């Protein structure tokens, strides 16, 4: 995946986070892709919505019980890194 | 009494399937064996009549240890698995806790002073013995067999006491009123500490000879649908958000849901359009359950195709509507406070003596704080008479949040009130006034969120935070929420 595609993917994830949070997080707060989403108000319900969105958008099923470390969901950068790795494994 | 009822179920249905969690399936006979072993473990490690707190998500071990505690003569106290250390400590000092049933990995994070090492149980569950530093000021009533909790103020959850009679009544009335049978397989996605799951799924499933199933992992629509298809689930007990996600574009196929007969929603009001779309997509009517922590289950819609209201009273439930309050002139005709009398009522709050009794009138009806009316025998809610904020079925006292925030350096004033996000989910909206308006930049949203996260249970953390120069108030200092909302909408 080249840089251009990575940026496009981050923007899609950014949009999914915004939708998942139901507007509780402002779009400008999501401008930094390394910000910890929990500190700007993504709660457990928001994460549930986000997981649904990621699965439907990228076809990657995320089973939190299978992942000991959940830090891959803490920032948009981490989420994209995880998605790329999962898609690479599936390919 | 609860254990007697359960013992009878274990004997009567011994060859049937009782509990399925992940790949593990227990028959009633298996379950009985596991309960007896666990009861022996509790007797060996805990004093007689021990107060055992359950701070655990849904799983087979929860069911085993809950009934084991009853069999061993202990008092189970069903805590919200999201309670933080402060809230558990408050329960411990108010009600007394001799042990905590908890995931092993959470023991260290909670930092509670244990009495020896955690006792390993099956799976990733441990029993953490706790020492009683002082005798708690409150003693449960002799007839109390289970305690559950509702949100309290200042971080002290209110402990509701239930007699065995009340718990068995709630379960048997649910079985009778909803037509539950031994052929039912219930997938319960609501926490067992919550009244919805406790009353609709736990003992009731076993009284009917049915099977109780849990989902491992997050309650996402595809795993849920897969589970429904693979396990032949007939009843789904869930919350509005899950149903909304089902009907969002790209939701699971109708064929996967073919075996489902009852979909039950609770915790928050179900959006009418979601109910309609779910019926259109899957051919199933969602029953919008209405229950109150203090009274147990109240209503259920039995008639397929009836799409408004919250259904008719269950067996053992009487509902009255109080005359309209003069302060609620906006209520539709016939609406007033919902008063409920059930055979499954709590006995009282263990740590708030007199508070429950003050809300029960001379005829034994509990004043719910909800406003509603009866139309064609069905209950319709129109609002609440109290100031609590209902977020996903948990009632939050806004004064607790305001107390935390106004104690922060740099905060001059604050108010919290119910609001909705763009997904129409209820949330707590916190509005803050900085003490020094020149330094507003230093008082960031992240700082306020962090302060709330460190002092409050996660569900109490405000979902939206706004900063204003001044909170409009009445002459007696009461915040004028409607005016504030208008100001915020204008400036958005």
C-alpha cells in the first residue's frame, strides 16, 4: 500500500470514528491521527459502532477476545496499521 | 427459596441443555455438578453467610457461582462489571463484602486490599477474599437473598435488597407472561447484573427448562447473527443500539435470523423506525420491555403486530397512572406518574434506609418517576418526573458529575443534563464555565474527560462537553436548561 492509499484509508477511518461517536467528537478533533480516541470522548458504545463500521467497510472482523492488547484501537494510526496487517494476512 | 427453585429445575430438566458459553455446553445435570463443586469451594474459603460481590461479565462461570453462592448460604451482590474501585469500596464499606468474583486479570487493576491470594476458579475467573476492616453500618433484612444496584449519588451505588419470593415471582411471571417454554434458547447480551437480563434470562430460563446462551466477544451484529443461526436461538435479549446496527446498511442476512421468535429490547427507549425496519428486514417484532430496578419486570407486548407502546402488564403487575401533576402541563391527556405494584418488588435499599419506602404509597404502589398513560391496556411513556439522566438503562444523577467537575481547578460553574448524539443515543451533556475566562484554553475538554474518567464509572463520563461564559439560571439559582440548549444550538 503506498502513502496515498494509506492517507485515504486514514480519512475513511476518521469518518467512521466521527459517525461512530455520533458527533460527540468534532471533526477537527480527529485531525490528528495519533490522538488517543478515548481521551477525546470515544466511549464503549462508540467503539461498538466503530467495530461494526470497520467490519462493514473493510471486511475485517475484529474479535476483541482474540486480541490481548487493545491498543490497536486507540488511535486512527493504530487502527489503520492493524487493518493493513489483517488485509495482508488475508491476501 | 431461589436455590430451592433452581434445585428443582436441575432435577426436573437434568438431560436438557442448560447453559452454553462459547463452545462449552452444560446440561442441567452438568450445571448442578458444577454448582455443587463451586459451593464447596465457597464454603471452604468464606465465612457462613458471606457477602459475595459479582463484578463480572456474562459467562457460564457467572451462572455457576451465582447459584453456588445461594446454595452455600451466601448473599450474592450483583455489581455492575463497570464499577470502579471507588464504587466497589463504597459498597464494601456500606454493605460489607467478604469476597469479589472477578476476572483474574482485573484483580491488580482494582487494587482492593484482599485477604490472601485470589482463589482460582474455572476459566479466567477468580474469587478474591476481602477482609472486613469495620462492620458495615447496614445489615440486610433476614429475607434478603440477592442484592442488585442502581446508580447512587457521590459514587455510592444504591443497594437494592430482594427476597427470594420477589426473585422467583419475577422469573415465573416472566415465563408465564411471555410464553417461555423449554424449547426456548435465550441469547442474553445484557449484563446479568442488570434487571433486564436478571429477570428475563437467568432464573426464568431455568424455570422453563430452556437454555441460556452467552456470546463470547463484542456484541456485533454478525457474530450475534451467526450465533442465532448456529445455536438455534429463539429469544434475543439485547439493547436498542444492537437492533439499530442490525438495520443499518450491510446488516446480517434474514436467513440467519430465521429461528428467532422473540427479540426483546430494553435499557433505553427503542426508536420506532428501528422497530419498523427490523420487522421489515427480519420479520420479527421487537418487544420493548419496560421494567424498573425497584419493581422488576412490568410490561410485555404479547400481541404480534401491535406496534405502539410498551405492552400490557405482566402477571403479578398492577399499573396505575397518578393524576397529572400541575408542574407538567405539557403532558398529553390522561398522562401522569406511572405507579407500579408487583409481586417482585425490592424490599428496600440496604444502604439508604427509608428512601425506597418513601416512594411506596399506602396502597403499596411504587412511584416510578416515569410519566405515562394507558392506551388500550398498554403502557405508553411520555417522559420522566425526575432529573435523572437515563443512559443505556443506567440512571445517572447529574449532581454527581457536576460535583466532580466543579471540584476541578479552573472551573467556576457547571451543569449536566440529558442530550442525544447524532445516532440518537442518550448522553450526558456537561456545560462548563471556566473560572478565569482568559485561561479557558488551559481547561480543555480532554482535561475534563480525564478528571471524570478517573473519578466516575465509565458510563457516567459526559458524552458531550461544551464551554460557555455563563450558565443561565433562575432567580433561585436553578439552571435554565431550555435556554441553555437554545444558546448552544445557536452557537453550534
